[in-house]
C-alpha cells in the first residue's frame, strides 16, 4: 500500500507579511481574483490592495457572501471567467478560503490562501467543506492540488478575537488524536489517497506537543492582541502542522461528531466554530477508545478547560438534551463510509452516543476539580 503526503507549494508566516502580497501573488498570476467579506476587507484591504498596486497586478475584487455553498462557488467562478482572472485568492476565514479553492479547481486557476484568523486548518488543505445556506454541514470535496501559496500575517491573526485562535487549537488538537487511530489500522486512506508518512505522523504529534506547551500562553497574548513566540508557534500549529497532519495523517470520530454538531440549532445559536465542535468530538473519541490511557484523557480535558474549549454538552448549548437527539450522530458514525472506520475497534451507534455522554460527565467532573 502506498504512502502519500500532500502540501502547499509555499508557506509564508510572520508579522505584517500581507504588506508583501504583491510580491507573492505575482509569483502565481497577474490578475488575481481576491475574495473577501466586507469586515476582512476593512481590516486588511488597504494593505493588500496597496501592495498589489505597487506590483502592477490587476485586481478582480469580489465580495464573499458568507457561506461555502456550491451556488456561491459557481457565482464567484462566473466572475473569474468573465474578468479573466488567473489566480483565485481567498482572504479571511475558512469558508472564504474553501470557496476560493473550489473556484480555482473548477476554473483551472492558481490558488492562494490568506487566513486572517487561525481558527482551523483549512488554509493549507486541498479540500473544501460544503454547507447549506443555513450553515448545515453537507460534505466535502478533496481537490487534486493544495494551494500554491499560504500567507499568514500573525499580527492580523493576533488582532482577531481570541475565540478564533482557541477554536483553531481545538481543530489542531484532533490531529494527533485522530492520526493515532488511523495509524493503528491503516484501514481508511488519508485525504491524499494513501497511508500516513512518517512526516505526517511527526507533524501530528508536533501539533499536540506544541499546544500542550504553548496554548495557554498564546491565548493570553492574543487577548492583548500582541505577537509573542508562543503566538507564532500556535498559529503555525493551527494552520500548517494541523493542515498537513490531518490531511496526510487521518481523520476519525472527532471530526465526524464535530461536523454533525453543525446541524444542531443550539450550536448555531451560540455561534459555535468548527474547532470548538471538534474539541467536544475529541473528548468523545477519547472516551470510546480503549487504547487511550486515563491519565492522557485527563490531561487533554484539563488543557481544553484551561484554554476555554467545550468539554460538556452544556458548553455546546445542549445541556439536558435527550439521548434520542444524538441517535443520528451515532448512526452516521457507525454507518458505511464513515471516517470512524479508522478505529481498530468496532464503532457502534450506541457506543458513540455513550461516549458523548461519558465525555459530558467527565468534562463536568474535571471542571469541578479545577474550579472552572
């Protein structure tokens, strides 16, 4: 069986790197379609557009409408074709970036991602996660190639709400937990179509180790909107290490539960971010995996509490929810084609729901012990 590692062609991270956008965009094309929402454009637009103008690039400026739907991707693609854009650039959060990637693939364009928050590992990946107009998870596509360039301005990320960075830590946390499962069985191919390389496994472990050591410090710094070595390390972990680790390592129950929680009105009402829902998926996966030591589970749950990630159903707005409400999650996890097939043990619908309630009880207990 073959091993496969996939990755972007160039990764650039540092304070104020968006001031060099023209230099890097010009490596890929001369007429970039820049996709961003009004809030992001207000924050970084002047810097980016000035740099592109200085580089004599012709900009196709397009407003992102807010959701990664196939209709939105088709709308943006039509503009790209009409204007003759040669590179699709997403500037903003994961949904903007995922839409830009889909446009690039369908339009045979270059692709650049410029995340302005480090809330998930979308920027480096060759995948687009699709949602309905209401925000329900609809599935994902794995594209033939990763972005040509990923640019991460760490000052811009530090200026964003700290909740986004913490959500990214939740997404990154799952990388090692899920890659371990994939490595034990190698039953489910990674998103590159092969088994994990040693490099992917090492990056997944690096995610975990970096988060445990620097996560709390990075959160504290971003609350002040300052860039410190801890912030730089955690941003790199959330974006690069997690992106390469999840895509070339493997996925399992944590992401399946996290994605399916998107359909719950309570989660939408709280504006739960992808990485926050995945964090509860991690807690649930830990509670159903017989190979995970109790001490490791406690360490992870306590760390989640320290940085502010959800570890109970109440954190998701689902306190007191009846067991029947989670049957669909259990059925999909245990069903054909599920990422949960990565596990070395049988995954049943009842076992998944049991694990969710066990995670909820564990989270409540650890919070009491920590006085949180």
